[in-house]
């Protein structure tokens, strides 16, 4: 569904919620803690933008409708959370979860996506790094992993895409030095990956913003927040998928905490990567 189609469907469903509430627009706006002018703008025929994530979350929470329904992603109006509790093998992870991940990225177009990667940001990975990671786990589906990373990159190049990534600076340092899990990756492949990250970061900024924090100060598992729609946590071979408003808010607050303690900010990333590249000589 195109963004404008989703905006139109959101307007229809928002109007349905207003009608069922029995309130006038001023009272409804007050109930979701926005100005009446903001509500009017959301409903105007020439509006081309989705509402802020906190506005959608407020509507869903106050009137007990699902965010997916408001944004036209489902026909079900009730709220809920979906947890996928079973441990997944890497082959299942590559064929089903990654496909869902791409779908969730597309659905979140128009909203900020927040991402704490397990190793390196997927959309920046070279084929050599993607192949090394899959072989390290003893799994196939390398071609699909490369394809999915390329599709994520294409999605990020789409106008209106906004992605914030935050990860420990130690991950990059150990990668550049070929230490830890990267000990078996050739130096030439590591250098090419650093060069690739420099190229893409320059191309994608400011739609792609990359922060680094000190892992000695704080720890974080890998997770992704797809605007107000859902969040996923990656715990080894276990994926947990959440679309409850409170959980998404708590994860968003956690991501904001990581941003606050970041020691390398988006405007500093290029210099930091170049230093790592120089040190790898």
C-alpha cells in the first residue's frame, strides 16, 4: 500500500473512531492530548503525511483500537500483542523472519525506525561479511541474506525513510581489528566493509543516522522499533514480536537512553570510520 493510500485509510478510520466516540472534534482532540488544529490537519483532504507515532499510540490506547487497524495494515480493530516464543533455527530465521522484517520495514514507511543491530547494520553489509556471518553459524541461504540486505538498502533510499541505528563502539573496533567473532574474516574483506560503510553513510545521511555508545557504560540486546507499529527483539535464535503500545513505548525510551549516552554521533561517524580504516593498515 502506498503512503498516500495509507493516509487516506487512516483518515477514514480516524473519522470512524471519532463518530463512535460521540464527541465533537474539540473534545476528541482533548481526549488524545492534541490541539484541535492538529486533528483538523490530520483529517484535511490535502494531508499527505501520517500522524506522529505518539498521536497514533494515544488514539489506540484511549479508544482501544489497534495501531495496525488505524494504519490499514489489518481489518482487526482490537489491540493485542504477538509473541513468537519458539526458538528458530537459522534456516527458518532466514526464510521467514527476514521476509517479515522486510515487510515491516515497508509498512513503517513514513515513520522513524530505531535499530540496535546484533553485529553491524544489515543494510551496510558487504556480500563477504554476510557470507562470513552465515557460514559462521553453519547455515545456508547466503544468497537470500545478501538479497535481503540489498532490499533494506533500497528501502532506506526511498524518500521519507528514516532510520536511527545505535550500537556499541566496541563492535566496530573488534571488527576493524579482526578480533572476537571476526577473527576468521580476511583483512581485505574487513577493509572493504569499512569503506562500504563510509560510502553508504555519506550517501544516506541524514535519513540514516548512526550512533555509537560505550558498552562499558551500558548493555543492550538487539532490537528494532518500527515506528508505532511493532518492535522485534532478537535473542540468539529467538525472535519476540511485540505490538502492544506500552512495550513499544518502553523500548523506545530504552533506545532514547542509548542515544543520550552515545559517545560518537552521526556527524562524527565518518571520521571515526576513517580512523578505524587507517588503523587497519
